[in-house]
C-alpha cells in the first residue's frame, strides 16, 4: 500500500506573482556542503548553466547576492544564501515530526478505506533517529504495518497506558540520574503489568559551534556571559535530563540566556546552533554530527519500548521484536553517530532501567 509523505516548503513570489523555484533551496544547501557549483548542480539534477541562471535570477529578486563565485576557489554562500539555506533546515527540523504525524493520520484513513488486513502495531514515541528507522524497516521486512506517532516521552507512555497506542518509546539515562527521572514514568509502568524492550543506547550532550569559540565544556558554562542557548520543550525527555543536570550542579535555570526558548527536535536545536543563531544546545550526538557541530558527551541513555504484557504476547509485537533483533536494524543503527545496540528486541527488567544499572555487555 502506498505511504503518505508531506514535505514542508517555503514560498516566495516576485512582483509578477511567480513562485520561487523550490530547487533553489536544495541548490544552496548543496553549495554550502560541497563548495563547488559543478558538484551542487549535479546533486540537484540540473545543468551548471541552469543553476547559475537560477542563482542570478533570485539574487536580483532579493536584491543581494546568494552565492560568491571566485575563479579557482569554487563557490561559497553569501550571507543571504546562508540565511535562506538555514531557514529551510530549521523548517524541516522543526516541522518534521508534526508533518509525519499528520501524514500518518491520512495514511491510516486511506488504509481503513481499502480494508487493509495486514496486522498493525501502533507506536507512540519520543522523536529520535533510531525510532525514525522503524516504519521503513518494518515495511521492508514485511508481515507487519507500523503506525508511528511522535509525542514527548511522558505523553507517549501515557498514550500506551490509555490504550491509544500499543507501544511507547522513551529514554532514560544510564547512571545515578536514572532514578529521579524514572519517577516521570513510575506511576504508569509496573513490572506485573508491563515489559520494556531494548531498542538502542545513545549519547546526549552539548552541541556547540565548530571549534567551540565560547569555550563551553560543562552545563555550568551555559550561564557564562554572552552565551546564547536553545532549549527543548517542556515534557521532552531530553529537557528533563538537562534539568536534572542543572539541578545537580546547583544552578539557577534563569541564569542561562535562552533557557526559555524552545525547539521540538534534536535536529531543530542543532540547526539553530549551526546557523549561528545561538551558541549552544543540548541533544544527541547524531544531530551534532549531521550539522557539523562540536559535541561534548555528558550522558548515555537507553531508548526502550514499553508495552503491556498482554500486547507483548501478541503476534504484531512478537514480529516487531523479531525485526529489531535482526541484522538489518543493527546495521542501520550502526550508521548513526553516538548510537549502539545491545540485544535489541529483547526484554530488559524494569528495575534495571529504573536504577540506571549499566549493561553487562557495555
């Protein structure tokens, strides 16, 4: 069955009412990444001449150059080109999970209309790079249809307990900070009623501008004069982890400039840092690597899947766990910076996760 995909796009119009070619944004990103118009034009699938004319046309539209071309030195984005390229990155990073959820709703209605009989498992999960692999991976393996809905960690667990999803994905640090953060989930998850299944471990820490010009090394450094920070939204597991670190250090959160400014994904935080709007953010190593940022690891955490014991015994959950235990999932995760797998698809005692005990295999 075809899957629905929704992609965000910026729209500009010239005085005649003509829309800006959306390929321009892809072209600007490719120039930023490769530094040569010849390579960038091949990446977007157009001729060098067409791309050069596009840059010239829209530079005239905006009244400022988008790209600086120097013979023998390749191409680099002018300040306006940089601003446009990063604007698109931020839109994609900020809206991606919400658009995914909307596409999932439409997809669900279409499948109901055609009476698709393939078994389905509903997953509500905190957004992350490993969990984002699941829909395509499950579709490729066959025998199961996975509906993924992005919610913050607490809302995901609450949705599972209320029966609005079959599985909840959330994350808890390994180490002494696990116990206080587990209290966010303890009222819902009980060993007699629920099981936790291993997905991945991942590294979280400070995402900083390349070269770390502000000399930030610790959470306490976020309060240094002149440092601009971007936070995650309330309810996010990453926000809870950072807040626990701030509390442990004895800091006043209000001493961090930008503590109240929020984004909803790791990628959106990283895009803000990479575009120079802020000096620091907090998130996973994979986002820092994707945007070419400096990264200082501060915590390793488990990302786990929770489900009722009844659900765990049913065929859709059994199929999902078998797929997680397969080679394809491990190979995909191994390509993600800061992620690793330890017995994916297998149960892990709730007490072990709640206490923050380290894995024996780690």
